[in-house]
């Protein structure tokens, strides 16, 4: 651990489409942190699933529009 930040966290770079550790690439291009490399590899699928869930919840809350 460095400066109170966990170095074992992983990020998905949306520009390069590569998994990176903290400090690699520009932070503005990253999704994460994720606890494992494998979780970061599936970042796009995770984001899509969350977005679909939020859309479903919005439709249910808004009366199914």
C-alpha cells in the first residue's frame, strides 16, 4: 500500500481497452478501481449491466414509460 492507496487495485482503460494498475495511463481514461484483474477485464460488461438495471428501475418508478 502506498500513501493509503491499495496498489492491488485494477483499472480498465477505455481508450486502450487494456487492464492497468494504478498509475498507468491517464486516470480520466479509467474505469475502476476493481479488486482483481479479471473484474477489470469485465468492466464494460459490468457497466452495461448496471445501466440496464438503472433503466429498468427508472421505467418501473416512472410507470413503465
